[in-house]
């Protein structure tokens, strides 16, 4: 199996100040397939606490590398990409994260690539930005105040996609039922027509137009046989409820093509409950 180009990527955190951000960076790396983390003069942290925040990441935490200066941390890298929220007068190459990912991966065959991030309070200082080969700004509103680990995740996400290494294939929807047949669709439309007529839905509307819209909507949703069965049950229960409460007279068996129900209550009269003669029956 060919090794992923992401194996050539290192995340470099310059003077990170909060162990929580180190842990969140590890979590982002684990999700996006990058395993090399280099810390330049980091704050003190407990590896156990890191794993408590970023579960199941001991393989990355055990491999964290520490450096006393930036130059040592990136000495073996052939491409340095520094993330910053600031645009300055210096004529750097400035990329958005997607362009930066494509640019960086172009160097993967030649050596290691570094994504460089600065301190939480002030970002990368000028002397570090002077050393990177390209600068990256993440498009935001004028607020431009992303958390360190959020910025890392955005950069790694674009690398993950650009490398074609979206390795987690999500399973398709579970097919619990076969597709509905043409006969099942037609039975549903017939029963829905009966149900809508039973509640006098067509009183001021054209049945043909309404049913055509229901057909279009149903076919677009592409329900399977189980789902069509559920929709049929809803339509049939509407009519049966009206029959039980005396609103309509039972006409034909449920499995027959129904004709419009005969209303016991004139369409223009309000309904006040079952009639006494119906109750006696």
C-alpha cells in the first residue's frame, strides 16, 4: 500500500501556552491522519491529561517532539507554511487554507512539510514569519480570532482532502426494505385520495391537481416499500377514524379501490358528534 503524503506533514506549535490546545491539536491530527507534532518551548503539560482530553491518541502523544528553538524544529522541512491572522507589508506569498494545502503537498515527494502555528495570545512573531515560505490566512469576519486548535483543524482538514486521503468511508443508508412497486404506489395514491376526500380537503380544490402534486412529491422522496406501507396506513387510518366516529359511512373493503366516501354530515353543516340513530346501530 502506498504511504499517504500526510505522513510527510508535521504540525509545529511555536510556544503553545495552554495544554488544552495541545490536546485539541492532537485530536485534530488524529482525525485528519497526521501523526507528527513538534513543540517549540511549550508550556508544561501532563501527557496523561492530554490523553484525557484527546481520547485514544497515545500513539501521537508518545511521539511528540520538543525543541528549544524554531530552526531546529524545521531543519529537515522543505516547505514551511505559517498560519497568521495578520496581513503585513512584507511581500509574502499569502494563501487561503485550500490553496496552501495544494501548494504544500506538491513538496511532499521531496521531504517533510511543516504547518506552523504561533502562540495563543500573539500568533507567530515576525522573526518566525520571516522564515516560513508562505503565509496562510483563514478567511473570517473582521473578528479574526480563531482558537489555536481550530486553526490547526482547518489547515489539516484541507490537507486531508487535498491529499485524497479521506479514508473513512461512511456506509450508505441501510436498506431495510425493497423498493416500492408500481402497484404499491398506486394503492397509496388511491387511499390518499380517499382520505383527503373524507376530510373534505377537496371541497375548494381540484383533486386532480392536488393528487398530481402528491405524486410528484412522493416520487421525488423515493420511499421504499416499508415507507409506502406506513403512508398507506396513515391514509387508511384517517378514513377508519372517521368511520368509527360516524363522520363517514363505511363503503368498501380496505383492499379494494375505494370510491369517494359518502358523508353522513352534509358538507356545509358543522359536525357535533355521532347521530343518535348511528349510535343505536
